[in-house]
């Protein structure tokens, strides 16, 4: 009988503890339950990078209005008459933490090579984001610098701190970078809203001013559903027919044309789109970003047709993810290594394929070396790369989060 009473008391205590913890969590999140204040703010390219800029943010109040205020120059006030005011396209989305507001807007008609200051919010005082700055692309730009990362893929707040540290080090190393390309798997579970909040929250100081251009990974699109992923970004709508909007697209910056492919769905129609996409660009440098690798620690056979197109249209560099290890191929053409010294200039010398390990906390064991591997290792540290293009030269440098240079190569035209 004593044991029975003890079991009842223990059970009651457990229930009380659970209810108290639940109440604390509810009160913690409830303070912002209906707030129109912006969060998860990110800027992207959508149209011409020299004359436009796009933005996306969330609000806890699903009915909140969305307004962008933007002014030329570095300013501390938005009260002058030169402020451009643009209404966002606002919608709502059901999440595991209630229904949230989604706000997307694009500022157009901007001046090339110009610094702008902006803020977003509901239009009511006290409901604005902190002011942030960005600079549009210069006319006639013949150089560009950008950062490449992949697989931040966190589950906990501590995981995403690692991602934040990686991007901090990347900008410390490449302070002139004009944008970021992320090769996919931004979070572990796309339905976990806390994961998205931590993903954006740990790099908010960077991505409110520097465009973050994402690739769809297998943890971003699941069973051909990328609702939560695409809700967070305002991306070019120039992708393949039949693709989920925002999962295949392309953009230009300076002398570089970047094509973003989705390895998770609609591969056949993307193949046809890719041919036209690469055929019609007049940019000197062609770079592709995708998640599952054509040539990485291992290869994804479903994208073999894409590598033939990369050969035909002389793609210089393919940025990949998924394998959570570092790999870099020799220049490849027709599935074979291009002999050193043969067609040494231009992309006819072959395409280089890289996987920049991971920018979060998850690493895989190093897979077996393959014939195409020029560099292949697992250091179990977050990594990033900086790509600098100037005239006829592309320089790629890969670092770990401690700032150690681990790989470097140069491509020339």
C-alpha cells in the first residue's frame, strides 16, 4: 500500500513539473504571440542586382501589415521626404508554433553602385526592424567576391551557434563578399520553426544586408514539399517549369552567372531549362550550385545528364553539399579527368566540382577516395569557401572555422 501511495505521489509530482514547464514555455513564447515585430529577416537578389533588392521576414501576428522603407545613403532617420515606401505581399503560414505572417517585398528602380538604408515593419512606430544597409551592384563590374557554405543543418540552438560562428569567420576572412551561396540543408527539420528562427537569428547581422542565395536540400524539401523553406526567401522566378517556385533559378552578378538547381524534384524539366539557361547567358564565368553532388564524396546518379550539359556549355565550377565532408575534383570532362596541360585555359579544360564540408555540427565519415578526387578529407570542423573572380581569373579558397586555409585553386580563362 505504501508503495502504491508513493507511486501516486510521484506521478502527481511528475505531472506538476510537466505542467509548470509547459506553462513557463507558453508564457515565454506568449509574450510575442501576436507581435507585429519583424524577425527572420533576410535579403536576396530577385531582379537586376544593380537596380533592385528583395526582402522576406516573418511576424508572430499573422494579420500584421508589411512595409519596407528605404532611403539612399547612410541615414539614422526615416522622416525625410526621400524615403521610398513599398508595401509587401503578406500572407500567413501555419507552423508548429501557431500561424505566422510572411512578408515579401522587392525594391526596384534603385541606382547602381549605391548604398541604401532600409527597415521593415508594420508601419507603426515601435514595430520596425533595426535599420540595415546594403549596396547595389556597380555598372560594368568585372570582379566579384562571394562566400560559399553548405549544410548548416542544425536541430538545437547550440547547433546553430556553430553555423553563426562559421559565417562570422567567413566574413572576417572575406570582408568584401557581395553575397552568400548556401548549398542546402539549412535546418534538420523544415517543420521545426525554432530551427528556422535559430538559423536566421545567429546570422541576422549579415543576412539583413548581404544577400543569402539558398539551394534546396533534402532537408529543405521533403516529399516534394518545400513550403517552409520557400516561405523564408524572395527569390528569382525564372526557374524551370514545374519546379516549386524558388527551388530552381539563376542570377547574375558582375562577370558571373550562377545557376541554382534542385536535386530533390522535377529533374527532367530542369534538364531542359538548364540547357537554355546556360546557352543564353553572356557572362564569362558560369557557376552552378546544387545540393546532392554529381562528383563529391560519392555521386548522385540521377544528375548524370546535368554533367553532360555542364560539359557542353563549359561550366567552370559546381558548388555542392549533402556529403558533410570536403572534396574537390580534378577538372572533369566527359566523366574523365582532363590531363594536366590540355586546354589549360577556359572551361574546356573541364569543370571542377567541390563539396565544402559542412557549416554546422554534423559530419560524416570520409568516404572512399574516387578517381576524380584531387583533394578529399574529413577534418570534423565547420568550413566555408571564398570565391573571388577578377577578369580572367577565379580563385577558390576553403578554410576551417579556425581560419586555417585547407585548399586553394585557380581557374583561368
